[in-house]
């Protein structure tokens, strides 16, 4: 093999390696982009940790679709005002209606001094009542099921 | 508690593996090309055998460059783990190719040590790049001292203005500051100072500028009080460049101005007005300055029809149009695969090591190599603009976008000039042109971009 053939091989090798490098950059960039979009989706929807859900089973006189899920944070307040964790703008719901919190593996529900009351499994929650997944929590005239 | 343990054990995974992986191919490519360059010095009809292969001693410059790049990678790992992982390999490959090209072209243009000089500049540039990342602990310090930065740039440039006025005023001069054996172009630093000034000014005043103060028909222009400093800065730059006769730099500054105005205020009207003013100024320049006319004449010259040239055409091609015509011949000689590194004939093109290095690359690496080179530049631009998008405050965003625009417009202007699509200017092709100040200026740009990406990553992920 003569030197110029060998040099031809080297030249082609150079071009091939250059394009391999570009491909490597493209692959790394797409991987990077996918990772960033996934993590930003996570970050957008997570925020504070979601420890459970309230699913509407009976929406009473409201227009809320049965089956609507609300995220429950470690400390959740349901009410009509905008400062609540879960805001439901219905007339029969007080500005701060129900307080729920999660401690030591158990949910606790207490009425926050509302007009129409909070009930856990039809028990009035004037004092703190514990609730577990599957219980029906009634806030005013809406019934939710507590799930994990 | 669980989150704490996750942070400390992530040390292995959070090493900059992507960057290290991206370094492998550039290192192989650079070593390969150096070997090829040394092999071309042998007799082409001989058979290659291992004894004639370049020794380690001959490959030392490239091995030195590779070592410095890996050292920079290690420094980033220790101190700035979260910076962008793509910029350094891309820029390392570009600067390595620049050193190789300088080594190759050195003997052809008469300066045998060109490669070593370029290597020295690249190493200094890398050190300055890392220094910039260390020094810019608080980017907003740059914003606070924007008028100082602008003044610094203008003063630097005025020193070369004085220098230029001493020289012959009819020929286009290059702005150069001679410090002993080294020639330094302060315009590189001036560009960065201008971008810092624009970014800081726009980030503070963008609401007022976008709002607009007075109307001309359907056009709203910003109030004079806000428009004043920015327009003044622009006109100072333009006049300086016109006197020193570096039209390419004037075009570059204007392009940066346009892109930053649009990014800062999102008003197409401003861009259109600016373009109209630029066209008007260009027309005036065309009428007044003879060498501007000459450069435009080169663009209009018909090279393809060379067999039917008149005597005047032949005269033009041998004198005024010689550089660009020879450049085009070189590009076409390269063909698709190229003549081969070290196997082309760059001696025919004047100033091939700095202004026309694009044609040298095209001749020896062909169309395919040229596309790959453009690909590398495009990736650098992509990362630069991505850093700008992800930045968390307006000043960083505008600064990153402005610096990337410098890089983009430079590459565009000189590539178009080499290919006779635009009048040829003296703008250097970033990292590939032989010239220390361009290398250092571009490394400072990369350093600032890396720092901005580091700040963004810190804010996003926390200190972990």
C-alpha cells in the first residue's frame, strides 16, 4: 500500500470521525432536552408533596363533575376564599370550611367553624376526627371520598 | 432526611460524564490530523511503515493542547460542576483545528512558528476563560459598571485610532495595538464591552423602551431620554470604525445592536427603522468611499464565466479581486472530499491564515468537512442561545444572547465574505483564524456563557 492510499484512508477516517462527533453531540443534546422537560414537568405538578386525594362522589347542588380529584397536601384547607389550598366557590361553603392534615400516617379532619358543617362518615367534625382512605368526607353539601 | 443522603451519594453520577465522553472524539481527531500532517511531508510514493510514523516528540504540540483541555475539564469538575457540558468540547475541537490549520499554513505563508504561536494563544485563552468563570462571581457587577465598561472599550479603541491616524489614510487599516512583538486587536474587547453595555441598559430600561414615547405615523419610538445613551453608544462605535476603516466591525456592531434591541424590546418596528438607517448609511458610504465600492464590485464579479472574460475582467481578477477569486478557486478545488489535510495549495490565496482560512479549510477538507465545521459552529450557537433561554434574570439572558450573537454574526460575515456572497471584511473566523486577540476574545465570551449557565444551574438545583 502506498502512502497516498494510506493518506486517503486517513482523510476519510477524519470525515467519519467528525460526523460521529456531531452525532454524539446531537444524541447528548436530545437526552439533555428530554431530561430537562421531564424534570420541569415533575417540578410543575409536584411542588409540595401530594399525600392523598379527595374524589368527588356526590356534588350536591354544584356543577362539579363527580369523579373530580383534588390533591391533598400535608396541610390542606378547603374553603371559598382564594387563600385556601382547595378553593371551591359555592355559596354554601364558608370562607374557611374544613381543615385536613396528615400526621403519623393518619389523616385528621376538623371543621373550621363553617356554617354548614363538615362530616366524616356522617359524623360531625366539630372536634378533630381521624379519617382513613375510603371514608366519605362531607363538606357542606359536597361529598368527597378520601383516597391515598 | 432521605433527600440529604441522595445529595451526597450523587457525587459519582454528577461527574461531568457527558463532557468527558464528548472529549474523546475531538482528541482522536486532533491526533489523527496531526499525524496526517506530519505524514504528508514524506514521499507520497513510499510505503508507510511504523518507523516513519511521527514520533511522540513531533506530536507534542497537539498532546500539549489535549492535556490543557483535559486540565480545564478537571478544573471545571472540581469547582464548577454544574456548568454547561457541551461548550468546552466543541470549542476545544474548534481551537484544536485552528492550531492544526495554523501549523499547516505556517510554512506556506512564511512563518514557520505560526502553529506554536497559535497554540500559545489558545492555552492563554483557555486560562483566561477559566479565570473569567472564577472572577465573575456576581454577574450583576458587570451590569452595575456598564458605563465604565463602555468607556473602557472606547478608550482602548481610541488608542488604535491614534495609531491609525498616523498611518496612510487611504488604505484600509487594521486596528492593531502593537505591544512589543505581539499585535493585539482591542476591537475584540470593545465588542464584549458593547454587549455588556447594551444588555445592562436594555434590562434596566426595556419597559420604557418598549412602551415608546413619540409617534411617527404608525411608528412608536422610545423617548429620547432612554434612546439617547444607546444611540450615542452605537454612533460612537460606528464612527470609530468608519474612521479606522474596519467596515466589517461596523457591520458586526450594528448586527449586535439589531439583535439585542429586538430581544430586549420585542418590537419589530425598531428593527425595521434601524435597518433602514443602516441601508441609508451604507449607501452614503458607498458613494463616498472608493474602497467600499471596490469591495462591492468584487461581489458582483462573475467568476463562473471565466473563459469569456474581457481584458478589463482579467485585470480586475488579478488585482483588486485577486484575493476573493483565488479563494473561490481554492474552495472549488476542494471538491466534495477535499484535497486532504496538508495536500492542498494554499499559497495562492493572500492572507489565507486569518481572513481566508475558511477557504483553506474548504480546500483541504472539502464540502463535507465544511458542512461539519458549520455544524460545530451551529451547535455552539445552539448552546449559547439555550443558556440565554434558561437564564433566570433579564440581564443574564440579554448578555448570553448578545454574546452568542457576536459569535454568530462573526461567523456569518466572514464565511459569506470568503464565498463572495458579501464584501470581504477583516473579521476573524472564531477560533480557526490565526490571531491571538480573536482567540482570547472568543474564549472570554465562552467563559461568560459558562458562568451564566453555572449560575442558572445553581439557582435551579440548589447548592447540592
